[in-house]
């Protein structure tokens, strides 16, 4: 039973991390591309 709780907690934690980190990485990558491209949009 403890194993199931650990797996559930790990799954939820990973989901929250992905929900926060992925948009952050997209924002950082967009800024990096803007900086490299000289903001030619």
C-alpha cells in the first residue's frame, strides 16, 4: 500500500513540475531566440 502512495505522489509531483517548468522553458527559449535573432519579428 505504501508503494502505491509513493508512486501516486511521485506522479503528481512530476505533473506539477512539468506544468511549471515547461512553460518556463518555452519563455526562456523564446527570449534566447529573440536575443540571437536580433529581435527581427
